[in-house]
C-alpha cells in the first residue's frame, strides 16, 4: 500500500547520522510529470542492514503513513528497494525533531507550545476517528516544519513522523527504553496496541513540550521499570490545569484516559486561562 520509487530516481546528498534502526540522509527525488522534470528535497531513511529482519514492520510504517493524509502527519512518498537496501522516502522537514529543537534552548512562548500541543492533538483526533493506532508518539517523532515566531503572530507547524518498527517486534529491553512514552500495559502485551496507548504517549509528549525537550527520566536513578511498578507520575507542572491533563492521559487505567475531543477542549481552555504561566517550567526532581 505504498508507492514504489525507482532507486535510480533517488539522489543521496548528506548523511545525517542514524535513527533507532535506520541510517538517515538528505537527498532528492526526481520524477517526470507532464514531460517535465521535477526535483523534490527528500529525507531518506534506510533500514540499517543489521536490522534488516525488521523490513516488514518498516514497510508497514511506510504503508500506514501513505494511506492517511493530514496536514500534521508526515508525508511519505514511498519506498525504494535496492539489493539489501530498504529505503523510506519522506518529505524533508526543515527544522528536524522537536525534542532536539527545544533542547537547543531557543526560547519559545507558552502559546507556541500550546500550538504544538493542539496540532498534535488534531493529528491524534484524526487517527482516533479512523481507528488507527500510531504507536510511537514522542517529541523525537514530532518534526518542526515551520519555526514560527510568536512575537510576529506566526505559529509553529509540526508533523508527526512515522512510527518506525512496531513495538510488537521489539526486544524487551528496547521497549523498556521507551518508558515513559510507552503505555504501561504495553510492557505486558506489546502486540496489543490500542488508541489508549497513544493517549498515554501523548501525555508524555505534552510533558516534553512543556519541559523544553528535557529527557523525562533525567535524574531518575532507579531502573526505569520501577516507575511503572510503583505507579508513579512524571514530575507535575505547576500549571495545575496542564498537570491535570497530562495526568489524565497518563492514567494507569487505560479506560480512564480522555478522548481526543476532551483533550482538545482542555487544550483550548488552557489557552484562555494560562498565559501568565510563562516561566512555570519545573526542573524535574524525583
Ligand atoms: P524511531 O523508530 O525510534 O522513531 P527512527 O529511525 O525513525 O527511529 P528517529 O530517531 O525518529 O529515527 O529520527 C532520527 C532523526 O532524524 C530525528 O532526530 C530527526 O532529527 C531526523 N528526522 C527524522 N525524520 C525527518 C524528516 N522527515 N525530515 C527531517 N528530519 C527528520
Ligand atoms: Mg522516528
């Protein structure tokens, strides 16, 4: 369920390092439309050969993204196969991952963060209506297409990236490293991802957005699985309405997590109530 792209139509530019299971590059895609040559900037994700046994799951992620279309979901142009190489061809998103962007310390206003949160919620709502589980929502998988500038009244613009290799395929220790984004019930049954699991991950991502991309478990020196075994929460924001929303999403009882409608409603009311909380960021202390 995806477009096959001819390997010859791809051009490699710069190596950008590695993802979790991938080697990543910027490049170009050439196609001929109406007798005219079009060149598009692309982001190339090549499944690392040491992980080549994950190819099916990798293509499933590409297929998922190709089947749905929403302004806040990353555009996947297709896949290309060449010998042992499995490549996912995506739109190139200029400012990269949101966690890294926030960690670079550029000061962003509360309304900027709320815009990001609302955009992610709208993507999640779209997925919920289609009954599609993403399975890997985190600030690392939010890509920043437009920086925006709150002082000029222009908003940021984010795109949710592909989920990558399904959690159902991953080794236990790799899943444990996804704490606190992975919902606790997934540790017991990784092959049973539900819409509620994405709600939990959304909560953890909200936390990241409002804590400058800080690794949520920084300063936690126990085994990360202890967090869930003790039914603990991430350090709460002083902005109580925000802390409450994150807490609702990260409810250990999946059935109690809010619907997307409710999440969006709560985010909208945060905007009207919370602009005086400009610097209410907390330093996580366990
Ligand atoms: P995972 O399956 O865990 O998400 P991955 O293989 O998708 O892993 P990531 O760590 O998500 O790899 O991505 C690696 C980095 O590549 C990100 O930190 C981000 O900066 C960058 N990146 C990913 N997709 C794009 C894109 N479409 N445009 C620009 N940069 C991107
Ligand atoms: Mg990713």
